[in-house]
């Protein structure tokens, strides 16, 4: 997560290559990481057959990504990008081999928060050459911290804030003891830093409205589930699945409807009717997506240096549209079923660890909402997608471990 949520290694050492080749430093790091991960899986006698059986939709999705390389306009680049997806899956498998997969994921989230949030503050305040950039069009000042763009920093803050609030709420209930006496104070301080960073240079809640709205919804789910538990009510898996499916359908329809479904509400959040230019982006990209609507342009086969220069953007600002551009409607179907299966696993987790299952559900719902106007759905290297992947793959191991206690 530290690698996924921060700038590429090449950017830190001024060795960044172009979009297609990447930097030699990042490439070497990923190769070493794949080799080490495979070696550790072999050493721990990882049961591949069981993992494939328990994660059928994940395997179907990653396999379809690989097959799509065959019709990609740049197959070699697509294959290299696919190996990063495979690495994310392998890392998730590796977590299942830990003595306590749940504690392992919690440690990953805690270390990510403890390291990257204060480091981002340090870069923004004292090393602006690394932590601050200026907008291409209006020249406005934007904080990026350890990430490579404003929205990525806000996503880091979103992930960290949800985790910290969950931890602090559990500790208030006596379910999450402190390791050292100043731990609660340190976590509250980091939470305050997050609030400050999310306000941006303008000190405004509309600085990244997508992340702020997603965060608000995440908090509502957290405390809503706690109140329901006190009342002895467990939300059915059918209701959760329907809600998630409706969000996914909204995400698929929005780019093709010009954003008209939500643009009328944008003024309430300090945005214009174009959703800060997103509707114009969608209007340009939607016809391109429909040219190869069934299979897409191949995984990682659409966004290149050429297309970025043509459309003047790095992505579609819609995870659902980016997924259709890459893998077509077959791809969006497979991703949707993977998310729905992950939601069912999270709901099953409510029965043996209610708080852990709730955190899983929060990240799934927030991920679906965040991709309405941002893009990370089409890659397991997207921070929220990676978190859901880890939760989903380790759910059975956590369940078995709980049954044995």
C-alpha cells in the first residue's frame, strides 16, 4: 500500500520514463517484488487450488484481463501492465498465509496512515517542490503530498480517515487496546492533519468533493451499522447487494447520459453543471468506448501518451467508463460480480467479527461511490481496489481461523 499510494519510485529520484515504458527503478523494484512474493508463497506451501476455488470471480477477471492483451493496440505494454495486476493478486494471496490475516491487513492500513499522512504534511509545508503543484489551465495551487496529483492525496486521506475513525470507535468500545499510552492522541492528531489536507490551499470542503462525499457516506455506514447492531438488526445481504448494484448501474449510466443524473445537484457541493469538466470528458470518450463496447480496447490498451495528449486528461474521471474503455461491457460485468461477491463475503464476516465486516462493507461502498467521478475501478493497483482485494481474498482464511479459536 505504501508503494501504491505514493508517487512512483522514479519520480522521487528524477528517473521517471514515459507512460508506456515507466522508470527503470520502478520496473526493477516490481520484478524483485514478484520474485520474492512467489518465493514466499512457495516456502509457505500456498494452496493454489483452494485459492482459485474460493476466488472464482477474481480468477475470471484477472484471466480476462490477460486475454484482452490479444486485441490491445499495444499488446506488449498491456502485458506489462497486467503483470502489475497479477502482483497485487499474489500479494493478497501472501497475506492469507500470515498467522493472522486480519491483523496483517490492519497493520498495512495503520502503517500506511502513520507514514504517508505526516510525510504528506511535511512535503506540503516545507518541501513544496515535491508536495505542491500548479494546475495546467488556471495555475491554481494544489497539494499532492506523497502522491502525484490532488485527487490521489484526497483518496489517501479518505482511506486513512475511515480507518482511523473505525479504530477510534472500536477503542471507545474497549475492543481495540492501545499498544502505547500516546497512541490515541497520535491517531487523533493524524486525523486532524487529514482534515487539514483535505481542505486544500483554499481551506474548502469542495476542494475534492468526491472524496468528501464518499467520506461522509462512509461515516454514515459505520455509525448506522453500529446503531443497527444495538437494535439487534442485521442488514440482509440482499439489501446490501441491491444498493451496491444500483450504485454500479448509476456509474455505468452517468457517462453515457452526460452526467445529467447528478449535475443538477452539483451546485449544492460547490461545482458547476459540468462537474468540473467531467461531463465534457465523458461526452468525448463515450462514443470511443462504444466503438469497442463488448471487449474494449484491451487491458491498459487505451490510455497512452498519444491518447492523453489527444484528450488532455490522464483518465476518464469515471472508473466505470475507464473499465468499459479497457475491457468493454464484459469487463464491467466481471468487475461488478467481483464486487458483489466481495460484498457477500463481507456480510458473512459480520457474523464472526461485526466491526471487521463493517469496515469491509464501508470500503466496498465507498469504492463504488468514489468511482462515479474518479477512476480506480479498472486496476487492482488502485488503492481502494487493492484494499477490497485484500479483504475479499483473506475472508475465508479469517473465517476458518475464527472457527478454530
